[in-house]
């Protein structure tokens, strides 16, 4: 009978909250199942193949079982992590130097330029309105003059027609 082939395992590493975790699994999908997540941590860069020799050795001793240690520490990976994560040395609260006030000169110059542009546009609109009012006054005066002239021309035409009719009847007789 043929001996079953041993599966080739890779060791994957990810960080979950305050803990680093490693798992020896045949594929990324198997590692995600072992960690109990459906999100593809490898695609987002949150999980990767481990290069830490101690982590690889510990994970290969417990295939397809996630091992943990506190994040940021060099502790050994275990089935249950102990200790607390490394957050750096405790230091007294540092007083920060006050931030210098930002330079407002460019902002004020830009605001002034915008105000000037708006004022020029308002003046331009007022000039256009004055020109339009003057043109409208000229148009109105021209219409009135035309109406008076037309009225006079219509009267003259009617008078000429009347004279023609009278003159034409006089010529027939």
C-alpha cells in the first residue's frame, strides 16, 4: 500500500489586535480558515509568509493551529498568548512645543484678490446696466419718433389717396 504524501506546509503570520499570530498551513485559504476569518488578509497586506525561524519552528510543531504572542515582543509563540504587548518605554508626559502660528499673509492676499475681482465685476455689471439703460432709452425715443413719423406719413398717404380718387373721377367726366 502506498504511503500517503505529507502535505507541504507554509508558515503564515498576521497581527490580530494586540497579538501576533502564526499558523502552519498548506495554503493561504487554509491559514485564513485556521484563523477563523473570511477576509483576505493576504490581499490587504495584513498577513504574509513568516520569515522568523522561531515562529516557523513553533508553527510546524502544531500544524493548522494558530499560535499567538503579544504584539511587538520577541516571546515564543504559544497556543495562548501571555504577557502584554510592547508599547515602548514609559516616559513622563512630554510637553510639546507650542505650534507656531501659521503665516496668514498668503491667505489674506488671496482673500483680498478675490474681493477686488468681485468688486471689479460688480462695477463692470453696473456699467453694462447703464449702457443697457441708455440703449433702451434710445430705443424708446426712436420708437416714439417712428410712431409720430409713421402717423404723419399715414395721414399724408390717406390725403393723397383721397385726392387721387377725387382727381381721377374728375378726369373721367
